[in-house]
């Protein structure tokens, strides 16, 4: 309450008070945009935090919505820095005004914002044990609110990243956090299943290419069919390239050897198109080996029901 009274002492008489409130609200909007969009020095953050504390106190009774935005700007300006966290205004504001409702009403842009605020809260030290426990519980409230916000926006990847960077011990989990964590577990299982289906589809495509498409296309290029067709349609003799009378088994043999990155050299492309085809087959073969290795590793690795 002392902070609120100090802030209100800076206001003018009742006749000029509405103008002061409008000016304060405009200033809060400016500071909010500044702390969200710009890199600030510690000194600049220190000044902004002091100003936000006073503006919040000015508006807390008369304009709760704008006052709440001042609280949001205060959170986004926080950093785990001794210069900031040792200031009485900062510590007093956190102990008196920061709560789960302030976290719930924030619009979180990224996991970085949540992690930065959590680091600052963890860096606070209070001699009063009850106040210290209260501030520590803010981390749980912060995580719950930010995860719930990201869930509403269907930003599951951001939720997953946040939990990876800030794993919560079992003692800090409540029913809502357990639900959110389980929701992410199911999301991850569905994501992995979708990726596996894509990999299986790729393997099927690779089999079709290696055993049917690549051999036939290779034979088509290397036996000179394209060259002959151009010569017949234009009556122009093109420069001759070495002709290979290859059959399907030759093409199949070349396709498998090339895709497996073996390349004995007994059957090689001599046309430009054949060389391009060989390059494609070789690259896809290397990718296929990696896909198969990953799937085999997944099959032989023991599964766990818990983390």
C-alpha cells in the first residue's frame, strides 16, 4: 500500500487528475512496446521498472486495465540481474502486485519471455520465509498461465520447447500442469507417428524408383532413344555418343549398385541425362540408408512408460 500512496502523491489536484490518468496510460503503452520490441541496457530497464511501479500505483484504483498492462510491461522488463533484483521498488512490487491473474492475462510471444521472467523470480531473495515461498510459487503460476495461453493459440511446439527449457519437479506440479504436460506428451506421440508414416512412404517410393523407374529411365537414356527420336524428327545428325545396348537387368543392376553407393564401374552412364539420373539415385540412396538406420534403431531401443 505504501507504493500506491507514494505514486498517488505525485498526481495533481482532482481537476487535473483525468488528464494525468490519460497521460499515464499513454506512457504505459509506450513503455510496453519498448520492453517488448527493443534490446535494452540494464540501466534503461532499471529506469523503466521504477517508472512502471509509479504509473501502476497511479492507475491501480482508477483504471485497472491500464494498470494491469503496466504490470505486464514490468514483467517483460525484468531480468535476472543483481542491480535490478536488489531494488526495493522492484522487490516490493513483485511481492505486492504480481500474482497468477497477472500471468494469466499476459500475451506470451515466445518461450524466451517466460524463461527470462522465471530466472528473475528464482533470483529473488526475501528474508521473510512466507514471502519467499510466495514468490517461488509464482514460477508454477507463470508456467501454468503461459502453457495455457500457448495451448489456446495451438502453439504446441512453443509449449514443448518451454517445458524442455524449464522442466518442473514433481513437487511443483498441480492438476492443471499435469494435464498440460500429458497433452504435450500425446501431441508428441502423434507428431512422431506422422513423421514415421512419411518415412515409410518415402521408403516405398524409393523401392519403386530403384526397382522400376530408375532402371527403365536409365536404359531409355543410355540406349540412345532420345537421340534417335530427335534425329528422325529433324533430319539432323547429332554428335554420336557411345551406344550401350542395355536390358532391364542391366538397368536394375546399375540402379541398385548406384543407390547403394557402391558403384563398381562396369555399367556407367555416358549421356548427360544418365549422369544426372545417377546423381539423383546416389543422393536418394544415402538418404535412404539414414532413414533405415533410424527406424532400425527405434525398433531395437527399449521403450519406457515414464520419463
